[in-house]
């Protein structure tokens, strides 16, 4: 029976191999310290944290996330270790909450490897604290117990570690924060909770006009007459992207609640069964764990299923005020579902392997078993049980993947251009929109266990974080350096074309800095269509002129906004969003230009100036750590498939694939031609 602990209460631990599950409403850091019989930490090597996540008998997550799993093997700890202290902290310098009093109370559960909950603790009564000791596992008279602690520290990790007797507390806290910042830089942000209906801004759909008045397009793609949320700048999330209004993951999901109370999601690792289907039964496509009710009335549902047949998936079957928002939320729901079902599968496989190891150790510990037929039979039985558990887990995963695959098959064709891949037929009927969409597709994400289930990678608009197209070698790519640079610039051009295509005429401008002129052929689609704000800047003088102009723009808008005089900008000031594409960095950039780039990356997004870097970090190694904040402030994308992105729920390494133009297709040229025509019509 589960023990729900209160502060100071303890409970015996019946097992030595455990999982500690942490659930919070915002990304937090999870770590652990090892203590001697007096509870003191002997040195930094006794601390497991994102920068050093593994110690004998202990493993902690490698990044900040909303949900964590820590693995503990008490028998594998050194004899001098008498205490394992679980600590939680809020990331610093990320723009997120600075105190636990501003977030939901963290929930911590100690479970067996099969998911059976032993004890749980909800950490309440925190206010200014930014770090907290959640639990401690301690040895008493040869037996292990767990105690709920809940001791918070307003001084953060440094104060917490110093309180445990660590002399290098300040330095270690700094290195932990640095490791967390690097992990957050590669993370995809989860949408935060929906705003209350009363606080939700609305924007009316553009009135219907004749063909000559739409500037290249009639009613925006997918317009239904429902109110669409405002696209003004919103507060920055810890990952640097704009918080969406319509998150399907607002803490009301039953599977999230299960995680907070120690349950496994969406499958039980021990039994290998999915939460949404019974063994041998039909696949349930209705997603009972995903919230699907919100005004306006839900989208049309699929035809009623025949008796005995499961309901089929429906595009737009999520919360939202418009079809665009419902599709956006549905894609995020699929992303989270795939992350969690894969985590359950991996946990089940780990449990099966741990159980087999325990049974084999028990057999081999008896000399009589090692030399008799009884030992061989026991080994075969252990391996058979392992195979059975793995097969059960795989069957559960396959059922969930079938459900998500069926949903992806109906969602992908229904996506509007901003969310659609370049090979989607929706582009053939493209019209220049009159409103900014909620989000933009940057590519696809998938996991090794689910190669056939691709999740669109959507980021909110306007961009609240610059993009870095990495032209260096990554993953298993066999392309040479020149080929990678060409592919990286092609990827940047395709993303710029997509941004131009989804903004109304006159509301988005693209500048290019190409100091050596090496990217002229790749930039041809933009230059030939005439959609750039000016010719690509070359040479030191061109680089200086463009960077100086955009830096001055950021200064002017910041002063106007801070002074409450946004209408006092100079006459003729271009209020459109600005994108700067920087090719072949750092070649052709002096120290002043590098400083301006860092300034644009940090301050530009808040005032509508965005940065897209095409660069190889190794080429800029001569600058040393000076550029580390620049790389971390940008979202890294690759021109070839690479598993460098992480989800915010369980921290899987997702393989990212860019959204590329199909070979031989003229879709991008056609779209840019319509954008150029709409601009000419707009400027008449």
C-alpha cells in the first residue's frame, strides 16, 4: 500500500532497486547527493547532476524537464554511503520562474522497477525558495528508509550544497547551471497552460473581399470565421519560445495526473499493457487521456463506427478556438503521447533486464546450481521470462504506435500551409494569408522505436528564439564539409521562404549577410523572386551596414516601448518583422560585428528582429567561450537527420529532419512568386 508522506515522516523501503519519479508544472533540475553517516557530502564526486549524471548505484536526468525519473540501486552504493538526498532546483538565467512559490507544488514518488508506488510526497509551503531537498533515502541499522524532507533554500543550489558540507558548493552550482543551460538550448519547448478565457485576446478574421483586394490571396487558409488568438509578443518560456494559448497539456490530462501519483504513462512497464487498450482488444483511437472539449463547438467527428469497431481518429480533435489552434494542439498531444509511450516501453525493457539479472545472480550464487542441470533450467526460465516481458512491452508500444500512426495519417493532410510539409498538396492551392498563423513547421521529429511515426515540429510565431542551422558535421552524415555548408544554406532558404509565405504582405522582411558571396547560388530562389529587403550584403562594409541598421532598429523600438511611446517612432519606420540570415559565420566578421550579432540574438526577438545563423561552431572556436551564450540562445537545427533535440517531458533524444523541398519540385519557387506578386499589389 502506498504511503503518502508528510514533511518529516519516514517509511521503510522494501526493495533496493528503485525509481524516484518527479512531476512538476515547469521544467526543473533534478539531482542527488551521497552522504556519509553524518549526512555530509565528501566532495563534488559525491553529487549526481545534469553535468555528471551517473554515480555507482545512482543515475539522474541529464537536463531540466517537467517530469523526471531517477534510478537508484542501494546495493550498488559504496559502503561509506549512508544517505541519498534528492534535490530539485529551478533553472537560472532561462527566463522561467525564479521561486517555487510561483509554480505548482512538485510531486515526488518512490516506486519499484515495476512501477509499484512505495511512498509519495507533495512538497508544499514553498515561497521564495529556488532549490529544495525533496527526499532522503537513509540507512538505519542495516535497513533503508525514505524520509520526506521538503527543506527549501532561497539561496538556490549553492546554499543547498553548502548546507550539506560541500566546500566547493558555489563552483559546483555554477557548473550545474551551465550544464542545464546547455541542455535547455537543445530542448523543444512544451506549450504552457492555456490562458483563462476571460484573459484570452481575440482577433477577428479579415473581412471577405474580392480577388483584387486580397493582395494575392482570398480568405486565409483554413479560415472558419472563428476568432483567432492575437499574435502579439507573449512572455518567453524557459526554452525561449512563445507560450501558446491553447495547450492540451495543462495539468488536467489523466495521464499527467497518473504520473503525479506514481502511475506509469501511458503503459505499465510491468505488465506491458497500454493505458488505453486492453490486451488483445481493438485499438482505441479516441485518445481518452487527451482533453478534447473547449469552445467553440468541437470539430466535426468521424462517421459513427460500426458496432464492435473502434472510433477512427479525426483531424482537429483537440481543444482550441479555431481549426488552426485545434490542429496545433493535436500535434502537441501526439508529440507528448509518443514521448510518454516510448518512455513506458523503455522502462518496461529495463525492468525485464533487471529482473533477469537478479534471477541469474541468484542462480549463479549457488555453486550447486552452476554445475547441475537445475542451473541451466533456471537460466533458460529467466531468459524466457525476459523475452515474454519484452514482447508484452513491444506489443503495447506497437498498439500505441498504430494509434498515433493512424492519427498522423488524418492530421497531415488537414494541416494549413504553415504546419504542412513542402510535399503537402495544400501548397498547390496556396494563397498569401492576411493573418499571421499561430505556429510554423521547422521539420519532423521521430524516435528510434517509431521510425514510421513522424511528428511535425511546430514553433510559435512570432519567433521568440533565433535559429542556428549547423553546417558542421553531425550525426551519421557522410557529406563532406562543402556539401554540408550547401545543405545548411538550402535549409535556411527553405525556412526563410516558409516564413515569407505565412506572413501577410508587408509584415515580414528578410535580410541576408553573405560576406564572401559564397551562397549566391543557394540564395537564388530568394533573390530571383525579389522577396529580399535588399541585395545580399557582401564584404566588411556590407556586413557592418546591415548589422548597424538592425542594431539601431532594436535600440529605437526598445526605447519607444520602454518609454510608453510606441507611436513616436520616426516617420516611415518599417514595422514589419525582420529576419537576418547570416551565412558562413565567422568568416568576414570582426569583433564589433560579433558583438552586434550577440546583441541581436539576445534583444532582437522581443522587438521583432530575428536571427538565422548558418555556421559551423568549430570554425568559430578561436573566439573561445565568448560565443557560448550565442549558441545557447539559438535553436540548433541540422541540414541532415540528427538526434540532438530533446522533449521537455522525459528528455528523449529525438531525431530531427529538416523540411526539405522534394527533388524536382517547383513548389518553393511558385510560392515565392505569389509572395512577390502580393507585395507588389500591396505597395501600389
